[in-house]
C-alpha cells in the first residue's frame, strides 16, 4: 500500500518555501507516494499529475483579532476533515501559524506529523500569542525540520534534540547561465519588512552606483511594494531603482553584477543560494540566517550588520570599484554551496523522516 503524504501550506506562490514544497511534491510523486496538498488560498492550476489538491479559500485578511480567530477555527475544522479522511498519513506542514493550526487539527487522529520552520525563530517578529502557542504546541509533532543551523540551535534549547532535524534547501548548480553581466545590482524576495529592501534602497542612494550608471532591480510581490515605491520617489531614484513583479529570476541573474539581500531575519533564502550558483558577488546582512553558513565576510562575500544603510553603501562601492574582489568572493561562495546541490541526498533526508 502506498504511503500517503499531505503537504499543508498557506499558499503555493513563488516564494522560497513554496519552491521547496513544490520540489518535494515532485520528488514524492516520482517516488510513487500518494500525495495531497492543502492550501488556504483559492484554487489555482497546478501542473502536477496524480496530485490531490484541496484549496480551502480561507486566506482573506481579517479586520480584527476576533474575526481572525474565527477564520483560524474554520481552518482547523476544514483541515481536520481532510486529515480524518486520510488517517494513517504523514502530514508535512510549513510556517509557524499554519504549523500550529495543523497540530490542533490533528489532535487524536492517527497521523504522523512533521512541521517545517523556514525562518530564524529567534528573530522572527511574530505575534506574542503565536509565539506562546509555538512554545507550547511544538512539543507534539514527531519532527521539527529546520533549514538553518541557527533555527536548529534555537529549537534544541526547548525540545529534545532527537525531535529536531536540519535539512538544507536545494540549489541546482548545473543551471549556469551567467555570461556578460551588466551594471545591475539585484535583489529578490517577498516585498515585506523582513527583507530589508528599504535599507538597500537607502544604501544604494548613498553609494556611487547612480553616478556610475548602475541600476538597482528588486524582484518580488508583497504588501510593502507601495511603501517602497514611495521611498524610491522620495529619494528621486525613479530612473535608477525598479520594482518588478515576480518573474523567472534566472534571466536577471544572467544580467546582475552584484546580488544583495539585507534581511532582518531569515531561514536559508533560496535566492542567495541561486545567486551563489551563478557566481554573482553577494552582500548579505547578519540577519540573513542560513546564508551565513556559506557567505563568510571578506572570504565568500560581504556580511553587514543589520539595518545599516551606511554599511550597504560602503559594500556596494567596494564591489563596484573592485570587480576582481567580487569575482574572488563569488568563486569561494560557489565552492561552499556544493553541499546544497545534491537533490537526491536532500530528498533522502526528507524520505527518511517520512518513512521511519
């Protein structure tokens, strides 16, 4: 009898977590598992054969905490209905609030439960109620999967070490497309306070980039887009900084000369792995989580203190004026990410957790 796996995530969009989920779903389907995915969004087209798909259409933002609580109770009961029909399955849930709802939905149902954290919980500014719930309820899943060493160390201080496991993100090192880069500084991610795009824009404005004909391209969608657009206009950067809706990032990696991600907190961002796989010189902040495992300051990239537009300015200036240093950093980063490049090894780690 085939093992049933149910993936649960709020939405299947273009983010790093969503990319990981889709990679896992594809590998599990190839491996002849019976696979189902539950999301909170409206139903969308998914080009994966033999995948059962439940779109609960409960992703609307609530006007206040009371209606938010009602919405979450609905989610718990709807998830529970699916889980009861598939008793004996392995459930894999992603991201804190979804994880907590799934833990509650799975009470007294005979399913194996794996939850995955994709940010550094120490720095992630979630609501105090969700923080309290996470501390209480994370003792109940069979496994907690972390994609960064920082996250692993955090959870090991609260829960048994045998319950916590580190499984890195995957990057394809074979997808080499970068040839003749332009005067472009690239950043990619959800347009959210977490990603620090405001710091990057301020750092770019202070730097020599504009006067030397460089442009800053930020790719992504999200709630902060209008705020960032207003900042660009306020700093008179409309001709130099472009906000682009999420698209295939590889065509932009091909053009980029520098990649920057100044996150205030992170797990392991896929975009930094992808930039490293294209041998682009990288600037990150100390908040960029698992990227610190392979981007070492002044060795394989530049690592800045959090929330510093001045340091961003200095680092941009340094790499613009010293392209050989950037190439040296890029080559070192490429060597370091080989650990993340074996999809079979990474998938086998997941499979072991699923089947053991």
